[in-house]
C-alpha cells in the first residue's frame, strides 16, 4: 500500500503527480487552484490542515513555503520587511514541527539557515536531469538525503536570468520534474 502524502504550498502539481503516478495517495494544498488536478487539491491555507484531525492521516509532508521574504535574492530589502520575515519564519517553524512522521521542506538559500537551522541537503537541478543551476535547500525529518539520478552538463542559471514578467514568480517556484520524481522514488520507504 502506498503512502498518504501532503504536498504543501504547491499549485503546479508536479510533486503531487510524481507521487500519484507511483500509486501513492498524494494531495496538494495551496491558496491557489491546482494546475494539475483540483480533485487532489485542498484550496486552503496549510494551517487549517495542520490544525485539523486529517493531518494525522498523512505519512509524509513535503512543503514549499513561499520564499519571498526568506531567500537571499531579496537580501537588499531585508531591513524593510522584518515583520514579513518574522511571519514567514513562523510559518516555516509550523511546517518543521508539524505532527507528521516524515517531513521535507524546500526553499532557496536564505535566512532559514541562520534563523532556524541549516538545511540537511542542498541539491541542484543538474543532479536530476536538468541542465540548470538553482541551489535548493532541503530540511528533512525522518527522510534520507536525495541521491542524484541523472547528472547532466550544460549548467545554465536560467531561473536567475529569467526576465521580469507577470508570471515570473509562479514560473520560478515550479519544482523541476526530475527532483519531484527523485522524491517520489526515494522517500517512500
């Protein structure tokens, strides 16, 4: 029998689909509609699920909290957004302390490392079949570090070089398929 997985702060459905494709009961949760399949999506704040009894039904929580007030790419504005940062850090603590046995939380390099704790692992898309760079931190609870599945050459900083647009934030936040598939293959035992 498969795991019951909650993929928090995911509207793209990339990680949810990777787990569902392998026979697991996976659901996404976000305040936005799912771009994958709303039948497997809770359109509500994560806090509601974590404070409810249904939280205890999940074997694995994979969370992608918004990085707007947390990552180093916005460091020059940190002094002007201390209240927003504190709220974002409280959200991160809620995720890491959720009453779920296995937890993985993802975020770019940022203040979580200095204000809460260092990540357990930093991965790159090029380790999982994508010829790009984007340092991605993982904080893990009762899960192994991801093992590279397809190391490739051609390491371009495509995400970093992305031009400003109305959907830039959405595009930058989508998990690479190779990383999602590695999670679904390696975090199920």
